[in-house]
C-alpha cells in the first residue's frame, strides 16, 4: 500500500508541475499579447491624433 501511495503522490506531483508550467506559458503568452496590443494602441492613437489635426487644419 505504501508503494501505491508513493506512486500516486509522484503522479499528482507531475500533474501539478504540468499544470503550473501550462499556466506560466499561458501567462507569458497573454503578457506578450497585451504588450503587442498596447503598441498597436499607441500607433492607432497617433493615427487618430494626426487625423484630428488634419480635420482641424481644414476648418
């Protein structure tokens, strides 16, 4: 019974490690996506500002 329990504990430990690794990978991927979107937003805001200035210049 002790060996069976030890094997189950090792298996659970491996499963937990796999879950932690998956969560870290997902967190890192999401952080990268957020950084990309923030840069995209900066670009879009610059474009909007230029557009607004162009509209003001026409009036």
